C-alpha cells in the first residue's frame, strides 16, 4: 500500500490550524472532488483521502493522538471505520445536498441520518487490568447498562394487541425529499420524516412498558477479549454492543478503554519493562549472581564486579509482547546499591577499616572538585 500523506498536507492547512479553518478547507476540497460532481479519474480516491484527513483532524482526541504518534502509531490504534466514527459530515453534506451518495462511497460505514433510520449511540467502558493480563491476554466479563428492545412489545412501541399505522407522509419509508437551490444548481435533500420522526409508522396506543419508544433500559453482561500486548489507553471496539435504536437502525458500538494497574515491580515503556534491583556494596564490588523477577517468573542475572549505580542490564525478549505484532520487548534492570541504615559494631569497624584502605577519612568525608 502507498504511504499515507500527512493529514495537514492533504487539507492544505498548518498544524496549528483551528477547527473552523480545517472544516472550511475540507468543505472547499469536498466540493471540488466529490464524485457526484467530479467524474475525472482519481477524484473518488482523492475525496476519500481528504475525508479521512478531516475525520481525524476535526476530532480533538484523534487529532492529539495523530500529532503524538504520526501515521504509523495512529493506524495501529484505529481501523478505517474507527477513524470515521463520529465525524461531523452530516451538517456539511446536508448543506451541499449530496445526501446518500457520501454513504454509498464508503460502503455504508457512516450513520448521518440520510436514510431516516437513526443509529444507536456508542458506549464507552473503562476496564482496568493487570500488567500480567495485558501481557498474556485474557477475557473479562463486564456488565453494561444499555438500551435494548422492549420485551413487552418486541420493539414495536405499540401496546400488545393494538396495530401500528403506516405514516401517511412518508408512506412508511421514514424519509422525505426536499428540493432546494444552491446558486444555479438544484439539489435534492433527503431528511427524516418530521411526522413519524424517521420511524415510518405511527403509534396510537403506546406500550405501557416503554411508553411507545420500543426500547427499555437493561444491564447486559458482555465478554471482552483482551489481546496480548495491549497498552494503556487502547480502545477495543465491540461492534453492535452499544445502544439499540428503533426503526430498524443498527445498534451502536461498545468501546472498551483499557487501563493498566500500577505494578509493584515493573514500569512499562512501550514494549519494554523497567525494574530496579537493589544490591549490597560487597555484591557491587565483588560481583554476584542475583535473582530478579520477570513476567515469566524469577530468573538469575550476573552482576559484574565493580558495577556502578544506575547501570542497566538488558534481558532480551523478557518484556511485553508486541501488540498486533511479533516478538517481545526487553526487560531493563537498573542497578541500585542499598546503603544500610543501621550497623552492628563489627560491621562499623570493618567499614572504617575499609575506608582507611581506600584512603577515605570517614569523619571529614571526601572532597570533590566541582
């Protein structure tokens, strides 16, 4: 696949451009390259490119992550559908009068209301897991409060035993078409029917349980699969597990936002792990073999004689699995020297003798030239 161009370059704006400038730049380019107006070869691909750039840069969270991660890191976190989810194309294309064509270009990946059927709202759930769970992958069951189909009326909104009438204004389609002019051109705009509010039907006797909405509030248990190597802040998308809606609209999605608990022994940095191990002065001076923890259990490392405070010993492949990749990061062990706070009389005498051997005056302390 060809390498993606920088989103700011695609829209022709500076990295510091405010939202209004980004929106205006996109509107201008969309009018130029929309395949409903531009039949030249490559116009549709150009239109998709500028639409993707706008979907990212018009969203504060996505824009911040793109600025920090660039294309490579950003594309690991977001699928193509995730990029466009929630982008405000609705107001732009309603004014331009392109209607359903925008939806058709991208294979129905958007819910801007052109077909009169609303899409259910997306839900977000914060899930905290341990570092070990993130490393190995796991399954967690979560309980989500969400809107689902009414059990009493089976989602019709009408009291059982009563009938639902077809809306006379839209003839059950849930959509109405309006013609309007923009300059010298005439466009057809498709909107939700104002009489039935896009449902295509009228309810004269509402269901007592859901009051005619066809929906009710429930708590649903959902199993979430956590892939190995997932990091703090990653979002897992569960398609169709969000809020349900009426009128045959598709359910929203559930976004599980992963958070990692603080670990008592490791600090994560990308795919690498850091660990601080404390050794005694004799071990540092003479060398030793010590045990350090890893995600796979304790392992033995060799401390070379004369090791200095802050030196790092790297254990290759003992870090985190690479998310959606191959191999593992490293475990970096930083060495510290533990200074005893209390000494026995014999220990103190031995250290004083050692200080004399090194030519150090323990009473006056050593003098350092800055």
